[in-house]
């Protein structure tokens, strides 16, 4: 018998919950299963922000070069932890902008359609911002999205997409394929895709490949560099707890860093550091992912990011991944029991075994009403039309007892 109280007691990460501000109602901590949407605030965040404010008040603009952590190099403190989290080399990471903006910047470099190669393959039901990004990129090149963007769908009657079906579409379009752009973990189903396999298939077809890691970073095992991925982008406000609209990041494989023929949309923060402030004509990119940086870094957002990343490093990515999959496996187990005891499938589990922390549940009867009652019961979950409830028990602050209590509430509501 799996005893949630005992599991929590023996959990080597249990003390990390204290480091986060858990939402409360009537003095009672709520069950927050929305770390996949906006990760909770570390209690240490204000101190990190205040350090920047103090430096600003003391040095003014000289804060870029003075003080304990000069702003001009502040991003260096972020690339090391992000390298552990993503499996990229530190110089393959640049912390900048926001996710959709970075996807546009990456496509400016990596999507160069010509008469022969112009098609893009992506998942069906991708996150809307990614769909709009692709649609407008294609139009920006004067192409027709309907003839250019090819979506791979789940089979009739299935919810997730099979790797062999992705392979078949890539092979079929190999001659005209320019780019594969894929969400590493699908936001709706929670399906984790086989990134190294998709990368190898795209490269074999002669195309480039990039991943959107919004739902993958800080949530699943990543090895971007060894997997030979060309580029990837992510946001930091979901599993990485770095605040609403927090600063995002991108990975660019090192083989592109010195390729000056590669087009890019540049700004002065991507320019050679030795001559950046001489302010002369002629763009000379930094020979690392930083060469894609455009604007003055928002140091306060970086400080918020650092507060969270320091906690990730303290906990250790391996430990977090292990507990994360234990939590979500336990949740799946409990819902299978509910179905078993009911003698029928009253709650369909959409998320396959290959996953991170997010579990997507399709409730067969009165889903919207049940979702609203979850909120009444102090459970933060996420509603997706028409009938899906998404929950993400995350390893830094969620507990096995919360997963158990959630399943007990759902059992009552669906009875
Ligand atoms: C959350 C999310 C986004 C959001 O993009 P922003 O530019 O940060 O607003 C985009 N794509 C995916 C797949 C997401 O999950």
C-alpha cells in the first residue's frame, strides 16, 4: 500500500515547499496544481529584486559595471543553471525577451525558405501563439500557410501523436522540407515527444529542427546539445517559477555561432562585447548564443529568474524529475482506481505514460460543473474547452497527500 503521508514524510525534497508562497483561503493553504501555468513565487524573490534596486539607487547607470553583480554580466549567473536544466552547453544559452518573440527571432535565422525547401512540419493542436507565429512567419516570406505548414495529427479515435506517424510525414515531404518545429510536451495532452528521434528524422530529411520547451523545461529530462537539436525556446514562468511574463530564453547549437552568413534580426546587445560601446557601424555578432541577443537585458526580471533557478540547483534536477514522475504516476494510479471501482471509465486519462508532471483528465459527466466545484474545494486546476481538466503536481512544492486529497474530492464529485 502506498501511504501518501508516509511518502511525504520520507520525501527528501519536502523542505522545499517552505521556500514557496502557497496561495491561501481563510487561512488554509490551497492545493495549487497550476505550476504548468504560473509557477509559485519563491519566498526569496523580493530579496533578489531588492539587490538590483539597491544597486540602482547607489550607482545609477554605473550599476551595469559596479557593485557585487554588475548588470552587464548578470546573465552569466543564469546560463550555468539553465545548462543543467536543459543539457545545453552554457554558451549555447541566451536569456532574453519572451517565448513567442524568441521563436520569431529563431525562425528569422533558421527558416529560410527557397523554391525547393519551404515546408514546415508541426504538431496539430499546437499552442495558439505558436500557430500564429508560424502562420505569420510564412506570410512574411510571401508564402501561403495552407500549402506550407503541414500538421501531424493523432489517428482517428486517438488523443496523442505517434512517433511513426511523424516519421511518415517527414519522409513524405523530405524533398521540400525546410523546418520541423515541435512542442516538446504538448500543452493540452501532456504528451512528451521523442526529441532525439524527431531531430534525427528531420536532419536525415535535410531540414532543421527546433523545439518549443514551454511545458518541458524544468519538468522533463532534456539533453539539447547531445541530441543535436538546432535551436529551442522556452518561457520561465511555468515550471521555472520566474514570475508572470518572466524573462525567456533560447538555445542555439554551437555549430551556428560563428556562421556569419546566417541571417538574423540583431541589436546592440548581440554585438561583439569588446566594441559594443564604441557604437560603430557594422554588426559583428558575439560568437555564442548571446550573438542573438537584441536589447538591453531586463535585470529585474533576471533577478526574479535567478531566485528560482538557485532553488532548482539546490534541489538538483535529477531529484526533481524523480519526484515529479512519482507524483504524476501516483495521480494516474488513483484515477485508474476510481474508474475500476466505478466499473466504467468516468474519467479518461489523456496523458500517456511518457510525460512530465501534467496530467490531462477528460471528465465524462458535467465536466465544467466539476471543475467549478474543485475551485470551491480549494483546488487550483486548469480548464480547457470543451471537457478537459489539467492538473500538474510539481515536485518543488506539491505533496503526495495533496494528490491523494484531490483524487478523493474528484471521487466524490464524479460519484
Ligand atoms: C505558454 C506557452 C506560450 C506562451 O508564449 P509567451 O510568448 O510567453 O506568451 C507559447 N507556446 C507554448 C507552447 C506555451 O505553452
